[in-house]
C-alpha cells in the first residue's frame, strides 16, 4: 500500500467518523419557557422534518463505498497482449512480401518476429500502465464525489433541523 493510498484511506475514515457523529451534538435551550417534554417532542419532530426534507438520516448515514483494491499487472498484461499482436503483425507483414520473406532464412524470420514482438510489448506495457492509472483515478474521483454528496446531505439535514428548532422558539448552540 502506498503513502498516497494510505492518506486517501485515512481521509475516508475521518469522513465516516464525521458522518457517524450524532447530529444533535449541539445544545438546544427553550427560549419561550417550553417544558422538557415539549423539548423532546419538538426535537423528535424537527429530526423527522429534517430527515424528510434532506433525505439524510444521521442514524444511518449513507455508506461510503470503498474502491476495490488496485488492480495489479496492468503493464504485464499489456506487454503480453502487445507481444502477441506484434508477433502476429510481423507474420502478416512478412507474408505481404512472400518473395522476400520466403527467401529469408528461418533465423532471420524469427529475429524479425521477435523484434516486432518486443516493440509491440513495450507499447502494450505503456498502454496497460496508462489504463491502470486511469482506472485508479476514476475510482478516487467517484469516492470523492460520494463523500461530497454525503457531506452536502448532512449539511442540509443540519440546516433544516436547526431551522425547525429556531422556528419553534428554541436557541441552538454548537
């Protein structure tokens, strides 16, 4: 596991801890002399209103999907595919010039195919590595988008909850 993936995993864990924190960590004080029973009733109703209006439930925050472990061997698979393609292409190219290709020794034909396979394997390794990096970046972007959406939903919940309580005559302190 690289330092970058450890840092990303750490930020995901911090986000989960933040989302799992209770939404009513602030203190709610009656501003109009409401009773303790009325306070409990209003808090429960405001939580229900906030949950319905925001779609966020602090008791069951949305799961943050973790990316599958990074796929390994992208370069090797690309190189293998490139080598096969290169050898096949060399054979086809050689067959296009039958008179010259057939006149060449078997050793020369083999060397030509090997050179073509090496070049294609190198290109395949580059393409395989690039594809692997693109997939990793896309996974990170998706995780970040999910975390951002969850944070926005929680903020909408908190705003609706506090607005409801203030509207009912309570003072909400962080």
